[in-house]
């Protein structure tokens, strides 16, 4: 059996050989697809690809496609089967997946107004979830009202008493940020 040559010729630089060697043991860890937030999933995927030094559009696309389910791959079938494949293959797949599986701004606003948000955790976590759903659709007063409705009754009572005793207007979002419960 012939041993592969360590240097393929003048067109292959030492840098490219080093990159191949370094990248041979770097395998990106791709999480399961976040159906509820594809954009956030791509942020995590791209962080993993960057850490593994994967920069080729084709390689990035291959890694993403390998981690998707049938329904998700079916939504990009036309991009994958195009001949010739586009030079920005990964970007096209990313754009299509995000547009196909993201919740519309209207649906997010409806969820926000109905108070359909996970209410477990600290109030600051609840507020973060509400702000992520808001996406600039509602003004702060609406988000504040929904936020206060999501808090446990005991916390609302404390905030109401604090408002009465301090004489201040409705508490701002960061008024109690230093409190350990937040």
C-alpha cells in the first residue's frame, strides 16, 4: 500500500497543509435543531463551525444538512439539488430554514399578548423571554404589564407595596435588578 505524499506540489502551501492537519481532529458539535428558534440555532451552529475552523460554504452546508430532520431538509431540497450548486450554498440554506421555521412577528406578538411565556425561573428570566418575544412590536408599558402579570402573586404584592411606600411611578424593568430573587 502506497503512503500518501506529505506535499502534493507547489500549489499546496505549507499553510494549507497545516490547516488540513489541524482541522482533521476538529469536529463541530452541532446541537439538535431548535424548532422554536431557528435563528438562535444558527448562531450556535456558526459558533461551533468557527471553533472548528470550518469556513467553506459547501462544508458548512454539509454539516448543517447532516444535522437536520427530513422535514427540515425537504424545505431546502431545491437548493440542495440545484446544478450547479450556488457558491453561497450555506447562506441560502440558512435563509430558507429560518424563513420556513421561524415564528412570524404576528404570531410572536399574539403569544406575547396572550401571556404564553414560560414563567419558571427568576423574574429577570421571565422578562428576557418577554423581550425576546416582543421584537419591538409593543411599547414598554404593554410589556411591563404582561411582565407583572407573569410574576407570582407574592412578588406582585411586594412590588405594589414598594410603589405605594416609595411614591414612585410604575417600577422600571431594572429597579430590582440587584435583588437576589431577580
